[in-house]
C-alpha cells in the first residue's frame, strides 16, 4: 500500500512541477511578447508552489528524507535508538494531527463559510487549503507505517 501511495504521490508532484513550470513560462512569455502578463499566472504559480511544498514535505516524510539533526542518535545503543525513533514518530504524528489535519480542516471550513475566492482565478480558497489536511493525513499514515515496522521488528527479535 505504501509503495502505491509513494508512486502516485510522486507522480502528482511531478505533474504539479511541470504545471508550475509551464505556468511561469507562459507568464514570462506573455509579459515580454504581448507586453502584459496574464493576470492569473502569478496566482496559479503561487497556489502550485503551496501544493508542491506541502505535499513534498509529506512525500519527504514518507521517504525518511526529512531534515534531521543527528546528534543524539549515534550515541545510543540499538534499543535506545529504536525507542527514540518511536518517540519521534509519535511526536510527528501528534503534530500532524493537531496542526495539519485538525487545523487544516478548520481553515478549510472557515474559508468555505466565508465564501473566500482567490482574486484572479476565482477559485474557492478552501480548495487551495485542502492540501494541508491531506498532507497531514499522509504524514500520519507514513509515520504509523514506520511505527508498525518498529513494533514488528521488535516482536521478531
């Protein structure tokens, strides 16, 4: 299941990057060839950058490529390292749940109730913000998957 999510999430990120590249190129082309940049290109690039950044963080978390300061881990024995990894994953899951999932759904709800639309594209802002709880759920899934691996490896040893 994780491999499937990784594959599709990777493809979504590739599509978003290609879309943002084409959007920025179109904006530059219209600015210098036509003399006036298409008004929607800057806003679309900003929204795509938000999605790439937040989904990319979830992807990096699932690949264990996230930024880490590795000062304590080398000083611990294998059992202590496993316990520290479990604690770290639990803290990340708690943060993702509280801030990204609950806070993200709350942000989506507020912008939906207020009927907030983007200035140029006239897209409901809750669609733009929907990436926040989605990313939070992905991070929770990835970290729960890691916890499952830690618990199953401790059962077998």
